[in-house]
C-alpha cells in the first residue's frame, strides 16, 4: 500500500461499516485518522481497533447535518493533527423507497446529510489542505444513481448524483491548489447492505448475479485499500473521476 505517514484523515460515519473499513486501511498505511459520527461508543470502538494495530485515532462526536458540529469537527481534528490532508465524506441518511412513499423530511435529511454536509466539509477543510500543500477529498456515491430501473431508488440516486457533481466541481476549481477530489461507488459488506439482504433475499440473489466478480466487497481490503491507493502518490494524476468499487457491476459511462 501507499505510505501515508504524516497524513491526517477525517472520515465521517467512521464508527462502523465502510467508514470503519476506510479508517482501518488509512491507519494501516500510516495516516492518523479521526472518525466522526453521532454515536460515541461506535467511534471509540473504531479507534480501539486502530490502536490495537499500533495506529493513532481520534473519536469526534457530531451530526453532519449540523453546520456548527461540522465546524467544530474540523477545528478539533486540525488542532489534534496539525491540519487535514484527507477528507472522506461517508456519512449518509438514506431516503429509501418509491417516490410516492418518500417524505419531504426524508428527502431533506438525505440532502442535508449527503451533498450539503459534503459541500460544507469540503469548504471547511479547504484552507487546511491549501496550507499543507494540497490534499485528497473522497466522496462516497452509489451505482444506485445509474440503475436502468430506478424504481425505489430515485430519491437516493438524486442525493448521490448531487455529490458526484460537487466532486467534479471541486476537482475543477481546486486542482491548482493541489487538491484532488474523487467519488467512489462501493458495494461493501456494510450493516445496511446486510440488513437489506436479510429483508430482501430474492432481490439480493438477483443482485449478486449482476456482479461479475460474484461477491460484495470487503470493507477494509477492497474499499479501504482502494481509498489508500487513491490518496497515494502513484495515483496523484487522478481527479474528478467516479471510481466504481463494485466488482464490475455498474456502468457510469
């Protein structure tokens, strides 16, 4: 893996699932990681796992829908680490369901926790990255936004497509500052996906048949290590792209 020693990473939704897998992989590559989320116990669990491997991690409690919490998160992480080099926007409330069933409240929560929080955090860490000569912003999106059949995924797909557009804009506007912005669209063994598979076994079986590699990605090994690679010097010329970490399923063309 790339050597990220000396780098400081901020990962939202880092208390479990994909966020935890990314945190573990970044820490294994030498980065100091700050994990944020609403439940302190989960954050402390992630930090304990990092510490067991000899890494350094900081739990930062807060809600990504709160601009005050976001400001406090970035300030705390920057003070702890001396700056911010890597931002991973992973936290997301999912507005699930068919269009007639999605409430205004759920849709707004999806946007507040997704693209709005993403934009706010990118703007907050921007000066810290500029001061350190650049950085990498990773925003988690979804192949649900490019399904041929959008039934049940319209609101969620809209939220995630907004994040892809923001990522492209950040890459274009901040490239000269040494900042790269990327979207990743993973399929991973997250708690949310496992619950969906348990409640929708027939759809899950059909879903697996559409993945050429025949399996869902592992949290740390497949998703986390890909993030490490994207943050490393070997891929320093990649920005503005959406990277599908999904075993070959989606077509973002």
